[in-house]
C-alpha cells in the first residue's frame, strides 16, 4: 500500500485528494491529511481520509508527502517536520517559487523532491501541471507523482531549473485569461447584450480556441490568420491589440511572475 500525506487542505490540496480518490489506482493508496482547520473537512473524512493531529505525524506515516501550504508558510512548516524526514521521504511540493534546494537545506541533505506547478482548473479535474524532480528521485517515484496529477488533468515534465519560469504559463495564466474575459463581458454589458449569454459564448470560444491550438495542426500565427479576413472586423480589433503591444504586455506580466517567484524563495 502506497502512503500519501497531504499537508494543507486548501482548494488545491482538496482537488488533488479528490483526483486520486477518483482515479483507477485509488485502492492502492492510503491517504493521510493534516490541516490546521481539519474540523472543516468532514466530507473528506467521510471519504476515508485519515486526518492526523500534527504535520509531523504525516511525515512519520507516509512515504510521499505533498506540501500544499502557502509559500510564505513553508519555512515554518519545514522547521516543524525536519526531524521526522528520512532518506525514504519523497516531498511533492506545489509551493510556488520554492526550489528543491530550499527544501533540502531546511530538512535533510539529498532528500527526494518533486516540484509541481498546478493550476486551479484542477478543481474541476481539468488542471495543467508542470512537474519536475531532483536527481534523488527514482523513475518509479516520479511516475507515481505524475499519476497523481494526471488524475486531475494534464501533467507534463519540465526541467527542474525552469519551475519558476513556468508559473506564468500555466499556474498564473488562468487569472490573466479571466481578466481578458472580463473585458469582453464588460463590453457586452456596455452594448446591452445579456451578460450570461455573452459569458457562455465567450467561454465556449475559449474552449474551442484551445482545442484548435492543440488539435488543428496549425501554428498560432496560422490560426490568427484563419480568423482574420482582410479588411474585416477581426483585423480592426487586432490592430488595437497590436498597436498597444499586447504580446509585450503579456511578456512583462510573465516576467513579473517569475521575478516574484525568485523573491519568495529568499
């Protein structure tokens, strides 16, 4: 029986647990959990999740330990559990900006660390997670970690030295997309189009556009061109985005995400 301990049961921790519980390998795993507000998780307890009294109990009971706390709380947590960490412990961290070296320095030299950048669509089972590992993690251990996040959506391995840079691409990008969507919904309201109808149409357009990106075989530039008839309405709108350097703004936003990720580690 594989033991998985989850420290921090916020939206992401709960989503990961539910993904595992709904997977085809759920019967092979015993899940333990710890949260300062464990009394508010009656639903998970009813599903068979065993809540422990302390974070230390998680590390003592489990081979795989998922760190799902806020990055600003990780230092105190690692200080609390470090004496319970052994060479068999496999940390799986979803704490943005926290490196494997950071965890090693505060727990055990050469500890096994898997870093993951998930995103909030995971709460609906359609997450996108970037996953990496340090060189102490075995292939079988990494395969198990990948299966956890594949149970919540898509999981893709990336180099461990790009885990901060990837945040803007899949971790933070949903917020940017929601802001973009808000602009169109606000426009719809300003011209007296029903907000709910506009929301449904735009959301479906996002869904379809994503499918075109992944399945049409066309490049991004080709897809843009396909929608843009010469002298048409799309071109008129695109010219506004281009003249205001939309792609440059996106790059600046991504760079700000990455900068903050490095700051969180200090």
